[in-house]
């Protein structure tokens, strides 16, 4: 049987009993697999356009509305084909595309790449001066202490026979390429930020230190789970799973390289350098290293130091001798992406107290006091990515990303101004902040009922939005057709409390460990796409951040991607990353004696609004 995935037109053969989620993974089609196909999240919705399928099972009927089932919607993890099928898959890469705009190099950054190209004329040999070909190439270059890649030797004679004018590509003092003619202008490198949810590749002109192109894609490993623990568990379920995870991410990179070639008319052999960052699990999966140790105490990684390997050994489709450099990880759950954030923010070299938070599936935190830097990772969970939220979704077209409640009216900001179909993380934080201000949510996280809200004098227009639904008490954000309203449930509120409580508890324990108070903070820096899109007033209102003046909160976009670019463009920054990563003190929250108590206290919402 064949399944056609629309709108991509990709076809995949399936055996009887295979799930459509597995088939999509084989076909390279992105379907949101938040719960790794366990049938608990309800996010892998697809629409059956044609063909015979198995009937919806009880799990599907519990997670889909009757109207959705009548319209042909099914869960890909539960759906089994009984004939050739045509399936419509929701577009999820539109969420990834928002990251393209969030990469900025720090002011004053000076590129100093270690890749140089020289167009030279090699001296002809003579009977009197019988210098070998390699020696004559060396003498045509600015210095005389070069080495040469042995793989180039077989082609040198024919190259010089054809033309004495050649381009020599050098990495530091090592010759990695020889070409006929002048190709000096074609010198590129790629910085790669492997996020649990999104992968961002940035193509740079190494000659000019200029950003040429950016591509962002949903991490194809997402079909095996939304968080790193799900993927670690998947990697050990069957012998070939680790290889599958490694292949997924490398194929994603190679697809991006192909797109760079097509979009910018460049030769893949003119890409000479690649810098990779990601959390520790993503780094391990990229290298094909067993990440099992990261899922259990004492959370020991296979490697932390920087890694350098030639591209040909990793089957990456750039120049075979190109260097692939992974920035160093800091600890089991504090990866090279946070090392890259260190480069971007430079907090290790600033006087005063600075807090950096990268809010994502994991919440990574840096705290620096007069150059003493601490780091920790909190298991915030995927709530801020839209997972575990009843109507949650990623920041794609149709997602509610902003909420305002004013004079009893609910005003929504929806991505691409579409009919709302769900709510993403920034909209969720906004909504809860506004519900707290309106009095329909108390500081313990309890959602008001119609009766209690009426007694409190809540605006009459909001009363009808408070109701008892299929999953308990809920608040209607947007009225839909046929009862398909977009709601926030009591369970959704608890999920946000768990996520923000984990992050805030990490901050509190780090402040205590370093001997400082929140009031001493010079600045709170929000890194990552999520940190860029949330309103700082809302983040402060729900207690995601310490209660300081909102003017001290700054968003800096994709700081991990920026740091990767700095390491690509400057050998100095690459070396600095290794030094500073080793200086960071890691605080392991999982075994901290005060974590549970601090976490429970951090779950409550502040009683008062932002100062």
C-alpha cells in the first residue's frame, strides 16, 4: 500500500499495520510527534483525503472532537492504512521560519576566519631548478611553513599541466584544496544550531564576514518525541534507533546544504567550515554517540570538549576536507548551545550580576556575578512549545500569539491574521497574565467558575467564557464553529505552573548559591526564539522571571545561533568558547536538596502585577 503525503506529494510504501506516523518519518515528512507516538498528546492530526482506513479507536475519539472525525481528521500515530491513502499534513515549518530573523552578531564583533584563499601563479620548473610541484606551490604562497592534505597529491600534476594559475585554499597553515583558475570569491562556511524543536543553518561568506542565507527547519527527530528524554529513550529501544536519529539530523543538514546551493548558485566544495551547536543530547545524536547516560543520574555525557572532524568522515555534503567543529558542552544537560550563548552575551567578562535564560523545551540558565559564571538546566517540559496544552501548537500560522483582556473583551493577536486554530507559548503566557489581571485566575492557579467570578464582580462579558468542559473548568479564548472553541483548561494552567516553576526555582537556587539577591540584577537577558516573542510584562506577571523592573529585561533573539556564527567567523572565539566552558560552575538541580521545596513555592503566581 502507498501513502501520499500532501501538500508535499511524497509517497511512502507501508505494510498493513504500520502507523502513518512511522510512514511519515520514513518519507521525511514532518508531523508533530510530541508524545513519540504513544497516543497521549493528540498533536499528530492529519486529514484523510482519499482511501480506506481503520476506524477511529477509543484514544482517537477521546482526543478528537466528533466534528473533526466527521471532517476526516485522524491521529497519525493511531491511523492504519487498509488501502492506498492520500493524507493532508499540516504545515509546521512555518514556526521554524520565524527563527530566521533572530540572529544578530554583537556590536563590535570582528571576524577573523582561519580559512584563506589565494590566487597564485605557480613558477614553471626548469632543468636548472627542478623543484617538485608541491614545493613550487608552497613558494607561491605568502608564507613557507605550509602542510598539504595528502588526498590532494594525486591530482596536482594534471592540475598544473592544465594551468599554472591556481587557487589555493588554506586552513591556518594547512592546504586543503587546489583549483584551476580564480575562485577566491567563493569561500563559505555554515553555522548550525540544532535545537530540540528547530534546526537553523546560516550560510556565511567567509571572505566578507557576510551572512548570505538562513534556513530553518523543524527538527526531523520530532516524530520520536518532543523532548530530549523521549529521544534518548527511543535511541535505546532497538539496536538501529540511534543510527536512525543520527541519520535524521545529518540528512536534514544535507538537505539545507542542497537548498543553499540552489538558492545561491554555489558549489558545495566551496563550503570549507562548519560549526555546530546544540544541547548535549543533540550534540550526541549528531555524532552518533550513545546518549543513554544523560537520562539517568549522574547524567554523564560521553564527551564535553570541543570536537573537530573532517566533513567526509561525517558524510556531510560540503568540501571533504572541511572542518566540522562542535563547540564544547558544559554538562549533561547544559550543551554547546549555552556555550554559544556565553560568546554572544559576554557575561563572563562583565562586572555585576547578570541572568541569562534560554526558554525552550529545556530551560537553560546562566548566572554571572563579576565573572563567576554558573549554569543549570531545568526540565521545563514542552508546554511553552505548545505540547501538553489542550489547544497548544507551535508558533505557526493560525496560532494565538498575543492576548489582551480589556473592559470584558478578549482581543487576540494571531500569526498571519488567520482564524485561530490553537495557541502557542507566547500567547499562553499572555493569556495567563491577562487572566490574573482580570481576576479570573488566582495566584494559586485556580481558574474561577461562573459562580465565583460573578461573586467577585468580574465583568459580565467574561462570565460566559468560564465553563465546565470535557476536561474540567476552562476559559474560552476564541469562539469556533460546531463547538470547536479554543480554550485554556485548568490542566493547561497547571502545565504552565510546572514549567515556569522549574525555571524560576533554578534561578532562585542559583542566586542563593552565588550569594546574591534578584534585586541586584543588572539585567535579565532572554535568549532564543521563544524569549524573543514573549512580552516581558507577561513573563514577569506570571512569575517566570524574578520581579524586577521590566526595563532591565532584554531579548536578544537566537543567541545560540549567533554564538555559532561567531565561532565560525573567528578562530579566537572558537578558542574562547573552550576556555570559558571549562570555567562555568554547573549546578545540578536534580539532586539539589532544596529543589523540591523551592519548586513548589515557585509554581504560584505573583499576587501583584509588574512594577
